[in-house]
């Protein structure tokens, strides 16, 4: 979750909502589309929320994240052409509308697993990379990554979350693949309004 500005030369643009490396002059940033920065919510009723407790050993061992050694690209399809006009008596139908623009492609690469851990150097944090606002996979984000679970964070300007966590609604939340990866009292949430939080790994979620 950071503004680690990277310059990806020759990169085009892809995946789902939320990861960033420069493409066509765009800025690259580590961050996640898990949520927007707002209130911290680190405590509730005077006590810590369940996800602030010490992390359990992830029972899933990060099975919902598949590391990739090659770059895949994806993007939305072009718009549909408009319909021709109705023919009048003796008249000619109108011309069809123009098709949508060619979709911009973002390279997608998953080089670390934020649930299982162990893929990044000390001080780095496995997090989503945003390319022009689109998720481009998971990368090891360079330090500083000092915000602990439930601490305030900002995916753009920092502070950035420690390894294994991502910034959600202004506070650091841990990544998970299933409920057993979360402390007692919180559940793994892989979707928001029925849409996967992380398009490159639909079962990857955050403990809530």
C-alpha cells in the first residue's frame, strides 16, 4: 500500500481495480483496491477489534495465491457499435455507432504470497501493485512498511502496512484465504458487494 513510484517501461495496462506501476507515463504505486482511506477503526468499545490480535498460523498456507513466472495481460473489451437508424418511407437507415476504443492492457504478475509469507526480503511487504488504478498482481514493496495491524495507513502517501497486511478504510488489515487464517472473531472477506477484492486471486481476502 504505498506510493512506491516505479517506472514500468513498455508496459501497456490491465486487471481489476487497484494496483500501480507506470504505464504510458502513468505512475506506479503499491496499494490495494480492498478499500478507500477513511477512518481508522482500530479499536471498538475501548478494546481492539479481533483482527488486531496476534496472527494465527495461516491454515490455508496461502493456497488461494498462485505465483506466476510469466506476465499475463488483460483488459476490458471495446464498446458495442450503435444500431443503424430506422428506414423511413423511401429513406435510408442511419449509420451505426462507432465501436469502443481498443482496451489498454496492464501486465499482471504475482511474485509473492502475502498470506503464506516468506517471499520478500526483510523490510519489504508483499502487496498489490496498482497500474493506472488497475490491479497488476502482487509484488514485494520496498520499505518503509511500518504500520502494524489496525494502525492508521494510507496506500498512497503512507504510512504503509507491514508484510502480510493491506490498507483497508484507513487501517491495516491482514490478508487471508479462508476464515482459519484470521483470528477468532473475524472472518475472511474476499469480496465487496459480490465483486472479488483482488481480480488476480478471487479467493484472496482480508480479515474483517
